[in-house]
C-alpha cells in the first residue's frame, strides 16, 4: 500500500510539473553594466558601433554581464579625464536607456541598439559600421555574403545583415545594420528557419496572467504579436504585419502546456489543421490561403508554429480542451490500484 501511495503521489507531481511557467529575462543596469537572467546571449566578445568612421559606442560581452561605454566628443573627453567622477553622470545624461523587463534599448550618436533576452536571445543594431571583435574560441562558418554562423560549446549564433558581412580572420564588419540571434544546438530547426527569415515574430506565454506573463518580439516583415486575452482555457492573440510573403509565427508556451494536452487552434475563428511536418509548416505559401500549425517540444517546453500565408491583421486563438484535474488524478490512482490488485492476485496464485 505504501508503494501504491508513492506511485500515486508521483503521478500527481508529474501532472503539476506541466503547469510550471517559463521565466522571462529581466535586465538591470548598474554602473554601465547590463545584467539579466540569461546572459550572455551566445556571444562573448566586443561590439563597436561607428558613425562616419568614428567609434561611438562599445559593448563588451562577458559571461555575467555586458559593459556599455560611449565615446565622448573631444572637448568633453578632456573634461572627463580631469574629473572622472563626472563620467557616469554625463553618460547617464547623454544615454537615455529604455528597459522594459526583458527588453533593453537606446539610441546615441546615430547608433540604435535593441536587445531582447526572454529567453530567446535577439540583438539588433543600426549604425554606419559595426565591428565584432575579440571572438576567440568560436567556430565561424560563413553561409553566404550576408549570413555567418558561429558555434561555441552548446550555443550557435546567427549573424545577419542586409549588407555584405566581411570577416578578415579576426573581426566581423557590417554596414548599416546587423542582427544577432543565438540558439541551443537542440534548436537547430528553429535556427535554420530564422536564418531563412521564415519566422516573422515570436510571443512567449510565460503564465496565465495577461498583465505580467507575456513577451513578444518582431523579427522580419514587421510582424507583431499581441496577447489580447489569456486564460487556462484560451489564449487569444492579435497578429499583424506588412510582409508581402507568408511568415511563420512562434508561440512559446513553456511548460504551461503538456504535450498530452488537447487543444485546437483557430485563425479568425475558423479551426485550422496541423501541418504534415516541420518542413511543411515552414512553407506558408504551399497551401494557398490556408494557415496551418505545428507543435514542437524543446528544452524550454512546448511551442507552436503557425504559418500565415499573407498578412494584414488576424486573430489567432489556442483553445484548450480542459478536463477536471482532480478527475485525472482519481482516474490515474484508480488505474494503478486495479493493476496492483491484479498483480497481487496473480502473485498469490
């Protein structure tokens, strides 16, 4: 009987594990250092931003933080050298930083930086010239003129730009813009979809609390995903964009949902079908005007991919077939009890 109780308790614990939420990163800045729950973002090195060949901003990625420094113009630099106590106050006055949970961004001297850490790691920079240096220990694999992949330990980094990227054996140089996204090796399929610009945007459902437990990112085609309503029975999203071609949106559910949970996905109120394969979902134009979905299990829990063949503004809903959890526990307990009695009877015979 004790073993039976232990088994039943384990079953109850297993059911409860599926309700754990994914954590969303949280940035903090202290003395010019940026820290968060998931740093570093797959890159350890230095990123320098230039305006008309003059260095404006320098960011040093370390294991536990990112150090940010700005280059003052000549006259101010001399003043700072004479009175170092003014440096931090001047930096704060010149560099308005915007932090919203897992989002960090600022603009200075013609350089714009946007960093997400939720836990998808995504960096976007706009500047005349961007140089990435001190990237020791990485295996670099140029895929084409505008895409380089970097690998180190269990992290893979994708570097992309609208212009050609240049690698001289030590430094990577980009013009006008660069995108950096990092993935675990287990996320290779998603990494490839990102590299092909097939994923337009992502939303993370960290819990069933609309006010505090969602986070969204726009990748390509200015695709935006907004949570309209979230309950344990239904997740309602508003999706819009200006992409002329179809895109896939990624909905990360974390461990809020078990793979065994039943649900249906609706697109503007109409139920949509599941794609035949992962490769099928990544071709949003192969089924005419009909969207599809596909579910995948990852290190961070369940996520759903929804293909949208054409863009304007749509409602996407995930409706769960909710059963009474106590009914599930009782059913599981009763099943184990019957099996145990049968085994005991056979053993006695």
